């Protein structure tokens, strides 16, 4: 039996017991343990989702003890090494976050996170994602597809086994159907979280220590580093320079979609920071609304010290980062589908690798590439 069929069959015939449900509690933060039975629905659902993910992990660990269909499972959560390796500029490979999540870093930034990582009986690297709501599926296909391509490249695999765990029946979703049609993908639908949580009581969430687990199949991320080492920044800069030259030549956006020989690891291109002449071209005839306040070029120049233009690929969606003069943060600005700009989120020092990269960029982009960028990508703004 291959790995994915064995995993699906194991979860079909196996159910979590009270001991496993309680053991999964150890992967939660102290505050999450208190939120698991909170009257506040939003915080309770978030803690419940984290616990469900941990429960699937603990069950997989239990099943793996009895079979050779799963060779190794990567540590995570409470059984991951602590403290984790601090984020540094230039890191490439697999690392643990502070809470034990499994991250893939490129030049120090987290370019992907997987809920579980394992090695099948055939030696193939596979991964799992966990969902607890049918409303979280919009971006799922793109995320899973990117992670499959990324892991496939890093480990030299044509296919990457994938497991999707869900506590709600999402089998009729068009996104999920599309995912399951792909090679080596399985969906495992369990009982609802509300039903599984009856194995717990409020008091059973207390006194569960976060401690390492003795398990013959657990391995560290350092034991499963990519077989194909990569320099994320080198790959990024090569593609960024190529796209920037296409922007300067004002090629149509359709031609940007052409395939190239570069590995599929960079999903965001930081084209560079704008010179003053470039900033004028970007904001010419345009305004940005922030909390109801209108910002034109003069006001943006006064309140922000640096403007960085970027593209999210493969769709080549424009992104602008604004460095605040008064706070240590960047505003991430995107184009509304209905027209105009909106501030989507913030980038702060907590996102260490990416923030350091943004900080390192010096103004290099002048009027012509900035004007062409605006003409090609900001026509709706």
C-alpha cells in the first residue's frame, strides 16, 4: 500500500481517544488553551483550529508506529527544538518558527509554511494542510500548487504527495475537486470539531506540559534539508532584473507570462525603491485613501520615506510598499478590483526576514520604468 492510501485508510478506521485529544493540547500556547472553551466565538474557533491541526498530527504519529508506510515525520509544535534558530538575512532552507511551525525560508523570509511534513515509505517528501472551515478555500489551490512546485524543486521530485485534512465536508468544493484530481493528493474528512472536542473538558486543558516526545520516526528539519540547495535572492534578483527590463521595454503583460528556466521558488518580485522622479510618475493623477484621508504625491512624500514597487507572480499583480516616517513599518498597498488603491496590511519588524529585505533596498528606479510600471499594472488605480 502506498503512503497516501495507507494514511487515508488509517484515518478511516481509526478514531482519536481521550488521551490523544489531551496530548494534542500541548501544542497550544497557554492563552490558546484558555480560549478553547471561550464564549468569544472568533477566538474559540482560532484555538479550536490549532487544536484540530495538532490532533491530526498526534494521530499520524500514533499510526506511524505500526507501519513502514511512513518512514519519518518532521517534528513540530511542542516536540520541535526550542529555542528556534533566529531569523537572519540570507537563510535558505527549512527552519522552525518560535512556536514550532515548519517554515521554508528564502533569503531569511518565510516563503512557505506547511502544517505537516513527512517522508513516505518510498522516500518521497510529502506534506499536509489542515482546514476547519469551508470558507478558507479561496486561495487554497494556489497555495498548495506553489508548495508542490517548491518542494518538488527542492527535493528533486516530479510529484509531491499531499494530504488535506478537514473537519468539515469540503468534498463538493470545486477547488478541492481540482486539487484531488492532481497526482498524489488525498482528502481526509473527519468528524466536526464540535464532536471531537467532546473528548475534552475545560479542566483537561490545564497542566498539559510542552515537552519533547520519544518517537522513533520523528526527525528535525536539519535532517531533511533540501537535496537541491538554492540561493533565493539570486533567483529572485535574476527574475526581477528580467521583468524590469521588460517593463522598461514596455512589453505587453501577456508576454511576462512566458515560461523560463528559473526554478519556481520566487512568488514575489521586489523591483526596487523609487527615486523621487519615479515616485512622481507612480502617483501622477492618482490618490490613495488611508482611513478616509486622501493622499496625493506631496502628502505621500511627506509621510513616507521610501516607496517600493513589487509584483506578485505568477499573476503579476502590482504591490506598493510605503515606509512610514513616524513608525517602523511598511504599508502594503494593492489595487482595488473596482479601481483605486487600498492598504491591505502592514509589514513590521516581526516579519524579520522580509522587513530586513525591504529596509535594504535603496532608491534606484527613475521616471521611465516607474511610468511604464504604472501604465502596465496600475491602469485600474
